C-alpha cells in the first residue's frame, strides 16, 4: 500500500500559505463558511487545471472517484458540483487575483537569468488577446455577435519563464488596442505585439516612457526613409531603415523616427515588415 505523499500534495506544499490566508482574510472569504472553504476551492481548481479537466462536472467526477485520497491531498470539504458552483459564483475573485500576483512575484526572479537566445538583458514581453466563445443563453451579458457571446482575454507574458504578468478579461467587443491603456509601460523593456495594437498615439506614449515595441506595420502605413543600415541578406533581412511617418494623422501622433526592418522567411516564403 502506498504510504508516501501524493505528487499533487507535494506541489501544493510549495504554496505560501501565510500569503493565501492574508488574501482570504482581506476579503472575508471564509465568512459564514461551514465546509468547502477557500483553500478547498483553490485546490479543486488547481487540480482541474493541472489534470486538464473541462468542466465543474468533470472535476467533481474525477475527485469523487478518488474520495479516500482527498484528505491526503488537502481537501477537507465535501465535493459537490452545486457547492463548487456556488463558491465560484459568490466568493470574491480578488482573493485569487491577489494570490496569483503574489505567486508571480515569487516566480519571476527564478527565471530572470533565463537565456532567450538573444544578446540582450532587457525584459521581453509578448502582448496578445484571445477570444473565448460562450453560449449566449448562459452568458447573455457577454454579447459578442447576434448569435453568440464571448469574452476576450488580454495577456501580457514575460518570455523569460513564460509567466503571465498581466491579464484582463473583457467582453468580446473590446478591441485589442484598448488594452494598451490598461498597461503601465516598463522603462527599458521590449514589447512584442501584432498589428492589432498599432495605434501611434498610444505607442508614442510608450516611447516617451522609455519602453521599446516591436510591431508589424499595416499595408497602408505611409512613411519616408531617412537612412539605411547595412544588412546580411543571406540571413533573411532585406532592409533596415530609419523612417519617419508621413501620414497626416500618424505623423502628428508619432513625430519621432521609427526603425523599419523587412524580413523574409525562406521556410514559409513570407515577408514581414
């Protein structure tokens, strides 16, 4: 008979429980709770995430199948889909948001020296958004189109360790570029974005804050070349120019120079500007 500690329990032992209890107390998460407290809820959600469960019912069935082991992995409350659902609905989400931020602060220094394969010591972030389709009858508040609902998850990822630094859930209609207004740019950091975030007014604000951005230009972007740099065309770099914007609105929004690089990927036979 197995008498050691379960792997899930070993992973959860690394959690800073003092910090978790402070988060729960801050928002009175366990007030009037007789069973299935906030930590039970957290363990169930963590179990569902680590084991790729697809729904509350899936989590409930899987945990109930191992009912004799629940006490040994830290779950003291009974597992019921109704109780689980009510906990997710009524408890303050800020408990887990604050705890997630605390875990991120612990994790980031562990990957601060991870090699990205680039000759730079600056922090490099990737910013993107994902649309998550929802059932309209269940989520009418998240109306996206006439026939379906959706939410959008805006995520800023630290590429050293692939750690999410910022996450914001909005309705599906929120445009990607509006997420730039929610972020405070870090001086000296590089932000990699797709062309959905191309807004020269916002990007100039990031430039004045001392941040760098890498973004693809739209096909109708108007600019004029100031000077060129030598390139190694055998490595796919077609040109490396310093340019200024010449469009009526874009030149007023971003009066400084920009660096434009044209790259050709021989494997996919695609051009990137």
